[in-house]
């Protein structure tokens, strides 16, 4: 499990990204991260690809980030280890953001 499992999931073209992320959150974390975090994770990945890593992503009801109801995309990416969905042949360089 772990990084290799996430990399394999992210390469599955036949599986929707929501399902990939859900499996990642359920099997690569202990305790598992609730499925309610799937959409914020997908939104954070989309923000990354739109070059907006500071975009504020709405948290699900009952979830907060540092007491707030939103979290920056880069924090969601880092804390949920979503880097397997960010890798590509292109190099994205941002000195403030390391995945």
C-alpha cells in the first residue's frame, strides 16, 4: 500500500477519479479518511492543474481546517498525499509548494 498503491490508482483510466481517491483515502491512511473528503481532494487536484494552489476549497459539513470551513488546495494535497494525481511529463515549478 502507500505510494505505489496511489500511483497505480492514479493510472487507472477506466476508474473515475472519485473512486480512485476514495480507495486511496480508505486504504492508505489509518484511521481511514472519511469519504466526505473525496470531493475536496478532487477540487484540490483540479485547482493544482489550473495553477491555483492557493484556491480555497470548501470543507464538508463537520470538517474544518485550522478552525475554518475552507482549506487551501495545497494543504489538502499535502495532507492527503495526492501527489500521484499531480505527476505528469511536465514539470510544475512553484517555490512555495513542494509535493
